């Protein structure tokens, strides 16, 4: 299999994360008063299972080229846990492959298919 076109180099990925930590990460830590998680892990099996589920359900709805939108979220604060960040994956409807201002246009969210969460956040956060 060939390397996908949108892959980054390791160095490019490190630069992106470093920029995030120096800007947004510091602001979040300042506002929350604690270091938040910033990296999340799914197994390949979990991702494949979810992508297959989205693809099957989308085809049942007549969408041949769905997408996945990734959202940031935060768990509620409790007496035992801080309000740590999370992400969840949300399916989109048909992706037309069209571009606007050099960016690919993705379909609207598909609220007929459940999003995926229950991701493991790394603690303490690992640098890339």
C-alpha cells in the first residue's frame, strides 16, 4: 500500500503539537488551573469497526462517500475527577470531493448515526 497523500512527516507532526502546546495548551492550563490531556488513543480494531459501521449505515441511507468529523469535548467535573478534555468522532453525510478556497468540503453531520467516544486519554500527556 502506498503512503496516503495527506500524511505528515514525523517532524511536521512534532511542530504542530509544539505549536499547540505553546499556544492553546498554555491557555487551557492557565484557565483550568491544571494540565489537561491532549492526546487520545483508539485501537486500529476500534477505528476499523466504527468506520465499517458508519460506512454500512451510510450506504443504507444512500450515502456512498461519508466522512468523519472530529470534535473536541470535555467531561463534566465531579468530586473525584477534573473536567478533562476528550474527542469524539461524528459521521457526516455525503462528501462530494469538492473544494472551496483550497479546502475540501465535507458533508453535514449525520445525526442518524451515533458518534464514537470512550477514547483513552493519555495521562500524563505524551509529547509526540
